[in-house]
């Protein structure tokens, strides 16, 4: 890629992909911004003209707005905590030589291949159903009163379901990171008198910090927009209405595209605030 | 203190016996080198002594105390690894402090020992750097520093110089030898390089396939190799080994003569041949001479300024007082 000629050729050849991706991003963004300044009710008169910042004021002053932000952050935070803690532990476990390692690794990854809608329905009907669910049977076996999970512990249930889906991702990334740890380092630490716990704290965990950062950032992007799990379980009831779900309700249930678009812009702002905080906290781990 | 004694130690990985029963005593303060070709079990033996591998049977004692089942950290040994195994996220200072921190040494004492080790190893200016910012030789010194501050009964080195370039290797070889002279601590050093073994060791242990072929001082091994393997392994370039009728003339199955013990002449000698490749080192010249009646060319050492070249006819005369004779089992005939 040294000569002037090859550099301009490279630019021309990359252009279609760049233009396509740019359009893919810009068109929806601009349409969202466009609609957010309009009163647009598809089934009740259609485009009713410009309204300035009306939609923004209405969206933020709704009684559902701040609870939805709270629910979003609790779910994201809860899932991140569970997947990273258990991901590290599982990765260490799977890195031990054991019989049937290949099969166990595939099994651990399996939940990631299940569609969110399907897994949420399986959890809802087979595990968490207060009458027929496995958990209800388990509770009854020990003589306890079954919990109706999705109404009494709705947020925790959603966190549990989503964590189950994302744990394989975290485990996989952390496992590959653990495998790249030089075993001589651990042996040196062992010779230096470090207990297994100190070896974990002083050698393994620092080695994993970069992988943990990657997991944290990627998962946050996807977790801010979880939808299917809420849609098929609580439908946003019992305090599980996230910002994404609130926008969905505004656009499709209330048929108010303008209001929903304003919510979309708020979602972009929220994602950026979270991103800034995350980069402040963990971004330095990505420096080589 | 650091006398290490192995009594009928064996090691098997599953059905494969890597080390058949082996006895060895390493005296306090001795610089012992384990040398042998790749896969001869020398690194495994070192790891058994360190406690990083469990022995299958036998007994290891350190200073007369049974250490067979003592965990690595409690054996009072410090190890320097081939890859240095420095902790990449810690500064040099923290790397060196790590074993003391684990042992709960007071901070003032830690700092005193770090300063002393850094001064001894020329690391004072680098204490706040990360290992990734150091050169290979500096990393090697940090690894040694981390071993020194523990004030161990013995140092274990696992091919510590094999990742360094040739010039640095010679320098570090000297530094480690000097360190041994100064500390007078037992050192066990594993290498596949017989030059390192010859230059550094008080005692060389030659290993092949987990079996000790010979133990002795460098010159003992050079003068009187116990068998054909040791004869071929110790000395550089390799000893010339001849079998067949030429050996039979000396009542042996195999005879060996070192390149430095053959005289080369253009007029007369025992064997006649043609010069093949010659390697001019300045101080010495090594000729590979294809002799009539022998399968393999003989290596011969001559002075640095010998006017012989490819294709010249020459005559060779071995120094019969320096001839090594071996029987059909490969053992030395006295």
C-alpha cells in the first residue's frame, strides 16, 4: 500500500462498502430525527405537521420515562455483573483438563444459539410458571409456596433469562483469554509462594482485564436494546418496561410515530452516556 | 545451604516412563549443569526438583530433609524460566517484590533487598518500567533478580539463555557465573548447549532419554568420556568417531579422536584424504576432510592461517595418546 496509485485504488474499492454502511446508518437516524419533530399518527390522520420540541417534552414528562431508564440500567447492570462473574468462573473451570471437555464446551456455548424469543418462552412456561413450572415443583418439593416469578420478581426474572443467554458469550471470550495465559507465569507465581487465590488475583485476573473490558462493552451495546425477552414474558408490566420497550409502546401500541422517534433520540443519548462512563472506567484496559 | 539429593526418582506420564530410576547428589554451593539433547528429560528433572511436577516414585531431599511432598514454594528454591515468566502488568519493582510480598516480608526489608538486587544486576534505572519495555537481556536480569531476593537455598535455571542472541548469551553466561562465585549458592542449570555446560559448570550431568550417562567436571568429561554418547556430545566441534577396520587396529569397536588432536600435513600421515568444506574462524580453521576408506568426513582443527583450500590432498595423523577407545556396547575401554 505504498504507492499513490495503489492507495487511490484501495479507496475506490472500499467506497461501495463504506457508502452502503454509511447510508444504512444515516437514513434511519435522519428519519428518526425528522419524525421526532412532527406530529405523525399513521391511523389518526397521518402527518399533522411540525410541532417543534413538543414530542421531546411529552416523552420526558411522561410518568413512565424515569422508571423505564431505571429498569434499563438495572437490567443491563445485573446481567453484566452475573455474566462477568460467572463467566470468569466458568472459563477457569472449562480450562481445567477434564474428561469430555469438547462436549462440555459445546454445551456451555449452546444457549447462545437459542433465539431470544424461544429461550424467554421456555423460561416463562417451563421454569417460571407458578403452577406447572419446574421451579414451582422444586419449591413445592421443599414445602415452600411457589413464586410467581414474572410478577413478584419480574426484574430479577428478566435478568436471569438474559444472563442465561449471554453467559456463553462472556465465557467464550474469557476462556480464549485464559488459554492465552502463559503457564510459566502461573508456575513462577507458585514458586514465589502465591496461594491459588493470590495467583487468581495477581496473575489471572489482570491477564483477563482486557477480555473483560471487551465483554463489558459489547454486551452493553446489545443489552441496552433487549426487547424480545420482555415482549414474550411481562409485556412491560411489573416494572420491566425498559426504554426500548417504552418506545415500542409509543410507536406501535399508541400509534404515535413522532413521540416514539423522540424516545429513540433519547435512547441514543442514553447509550452515549453509558458509553462515555464505560470508556472512562475501563477504556484504559484496551490500550496495548 | 542447598544440598539436593535424588534417590531412585522416577517420573512417568501415563504409560511413558520419562525418567527411569535415577540417583544424583548435588552438593551445597555447586554449579551443576544438566545437559543433553532435546527431549532427554533434563527440564522434567528440574521441574521434579522444583516441585512443579510430582515424582512417580523415589525420594527428593533438600539439606537432608525429605522434600518429596513439600509444595514448590516451601522448598526454598527459586527458578528462572526459559520465557522469564515475568508478570507483564507489574513494574520491574513489583515483579521483584512479588515473592517477598507473598512471604509477608516487611516493606522496608523488601525495598532494601530490591535496591540491592537492582544494583547488582544493573536494573536500578529500570525499576519503574514494565517488562514489555525491556530488552531480552534486561528481562532475563529481572527474572534473576526475582529469584535472588528470595535468598533461596538453590537456584534452578531452565534454559535461561536460549531466547537471547549470541552476543548477549555470552555476556549473560559470564554474569551468571559471576553471580555464582559471589553468592556461593547451589545452582542447577539446564541447557542443551554443551558450550554453556563446559564454560559454567562445576559439575556436568549428561542425560539421554532420562538416563544419566555421566557425571563429572567439564574436564573429566572432556578427557575421559564414559561412552560414545558423551564422547560425541561434549566438545565442539564433535569428536570424530570411527568404526570398522580402522578401530579394529586399536582393538576397539569404535575409536574417537577430537578435531584438535589430529595433525594435518601435505606430505605424510596415517590417513590420506581430500579437503571438503573449510570453516575459517580466524583463530582456528576447521577442515572437513573426506578420507579414503571412511564413510564420514573427519573434522580437523588447524591454525587460523593455514594455506589449504578445497580439493587439496592432505594427510592426517591422530595423536595416539589422546585416542578414545570404546567397546561394542559403546563403553569406554580404559
